[in-house]
């Protein structure tokens, strides 16, 4: 029901001819997102991670990223904090970062990167259709198409996409692509998976990993929280997580819900100044989108109550 | 089948009895060179006899259910309570060096009835076993406490001679 409404609303031609075309094509594609039966995924077991940062180094080399500020075996990075006290985040120079959380069960390390959503908000939000969810499970993007508007950065529920500012006039999105170009499309696991000494990450078909994750929980009573983060969150993600402590203790947002997030659900205001300066037309589009979303919601509520609109 | 199982169990028991007087001769090699995966780090020269002592002579502390010495995990016991000693002793006899290689993934995909689908690869088998115990019992846990980094490792971790030249502070962007 929800989905039908969304599709209807996406097809509503909010943004004029060309944009509407893009949107409906995307909406059509989104129908197959849940339908990639053999898509691959990664199961991350937080109880195994020792915070060695080998995965970060592997990513840096595989993706030909610039040299880091500190060596990858420098563990002082775990104490770094951003201006608002936040732990490290993915950047244009680091598509994956490991953070340390001090929990009741002692320090827990968590590797962070794009979760490769089943129904990616970044993809839905992108006006130029730069993103693709491949049948293998990766969410990739075409930097040649990206106009650097940063809508996906704001839309992503996990705050993943970063931007390269090396060219002030042509910033493009930079994020983990699950090593699609060099590995995944040839059936090989991402570089971080292979490099990890502790096999924190298990690579396989997403549907198999779900079984495997629940089995690990069942076979090790008391070791894990009985939940596979990413199995259902925001409609499911290709990267899923097992943890020995509550997920909200180790930097996971446990309030996201299980429905795919629409681009316009997140704080629009955060985007306004940038959009206004960069692309006023875009803002107009978003404003319309927001209004229409309210209408769609009302309609949905009516439908759920069984009232014919 | 039942007969054979009983026989094997009996043999294991006999072996276990034998193991006491033979303890010295049966404790395996003095040192084991763990080198099959060495690339970023030099091979581990594993002092086997010292670890036998730490484990109080109980091989199964590390060689889980392969040497027929008790200590079976409850999950394993569901099927293996009476399995006796397996012939495999070395980690690499069971744990695949390329856990996510096309060959092993295909093997798993074809053998739909295989129970052991969540078996760690060789590198993880070493690290989970060694580090797991070291962390619990206060053994050394730093990477280089067990294996020194190679030059390839320094390049990989951008460490040592490949370490980044530190920026002047406060030059963000
Ligand atoms: S985690 Fe963010 S960037 Fe990655 S696929 Fe999901 S919405 Fe897109
Ligand atoms: S390589 Fe593995 S153990 Fe090391 S920090 Fe990354 S996920 Fe954790």
C-alpha cells in the first residue's frame, strides 16, 4: 500500500517533464530492488573486531585513495572527535572508518561504510539519476553525471556520501561502492572483507547471510543481541550487523524504522542554504515534493482507514 | 555403524589413557612456522611446546575436537559427542585459505546440505583462536607482538618509512 502510494507520488510529475521522466524510470527500477534474489551482502560481526584498521588500509589501496593523515596502524584516531564531539565519519579520503565505543562490555570497535541499502535513499533523492543499485547488491554512482548538489548526502539515513572538494567548481560524490568495479562484479569480496584478520565480515548472498546471522545468535547464547541490524532497517541493507551490546551503544541509529526512507523525510532545512545558492530550481522542486508528500500521507491514512479517497 | 562408533570411542579412550605416560612424546612439535599467509607480516614462529604447557597438556584447548581430547562445545556436542578423534590436526586441514574465493563459495553453494557453512577461513581461524585466548588471559595482543611487519606491510599500512608526512596543524581543507 505504502509502496503503491509512493510510486504514484513519484510518478506525479512534480518537477516538470525531464525530471518526471527520470523519476518514473527510477520508480520502475525500484520495484526490482527487493527482487534481486542473488544479491550479495556482508555480515559484520562486531564481537570479533579488534580495531586493527587493516580494513581501512585495504580500502585506501583498493580505491586508490589519497594518503591518510596518520598511518593505518596509528590507534590515536579512535580518540579523534569532530567539532560537535562526533567520532570519525567517512570522508572523500576514507570510504570506511573504524571507531571505538566504550560500552558496559568494554571497548567495542565498529567498522563503518555505506550499507548498500536495498532501497537506497541516495538513489531516490538524486535528481540526475547518478546512482544505481546493481543486481550484485552494490549501490554505485556515476561521477560524470553527478552535479555535486549534495542532496544524497543529506538524504542518506546513515550520513555516508562525502564530497570531493578538490575541484571547487565540480565537487562529486565519494563513497564506498563495495569494490564493485574491481571485485564485486567478478564475484570477489570487497577488499576490506578479505584483508580483515578476524573475519569480522562474512561475504555471501544476502539471503544466506540472514540465516547465518540468526544461526550465530542461536548457537552462542548470551553472546549477541537478538537482532540483525540491517535485515529490516530502512527496508533492508546489504551490509548487516551482529552485536554483543545494544546497537544504539555503538553508533547505530535504532530509530530509523523498517520502511525505506524517502528523500524528503530528512530535515529539509539543512539543505536550504546550499540549495538556494547552488540551484534555486532544485529547492522549488523539493518544496513541491514536501507538499505532495503530505498529501500522499493523508491519502494513505485515509486508505488505511478503509475510506475511499 | 553403531558398532564402529563404539569401537572408535573405545580407541579414543585407550589413546587418552596412553597419552598420560606418553605425554612428552605426544605433545607435538617444539615450534611451528606459520608462514602460509605471510605477506604484510613475517611468518609467526609459534612456540608450540610453550603453549602446550600453558594449556596444561589439553590439546583440545586449541585443536578443537580434532585430537579426541574432551572439551567439546555444546553446539558441537549435538552431533559430535561421540565422534572421537578426527584425522585433521593442522588448522589448514579444515579451514580454507581463501574463505571467500570463488572455489569455496561455489562449493558451499552446491553442497546445500553442508552443516558447517560458517567455518572461518584459515587467517581467521588463527587469529580468532590465538587472539581470543590472548585477550581473555592477558597474553600479548598487539599485531607486532606475534609477527613483525614486513616492508610490504609498512607500505600497506603507510607506516614506518611509508608514514605520511604530518601536515601542519589547522590546515583543514
Ligand atoms: S547507506 Fe546511504 S549512501 Fe549507502 S546506499 Fe544507503 S542511502 Fe545510499
Ligand atoms: S580489519 Fe577487521 S578486525 Fe581490523 S578493524 Fe577492520 S573489521 Fe576490525
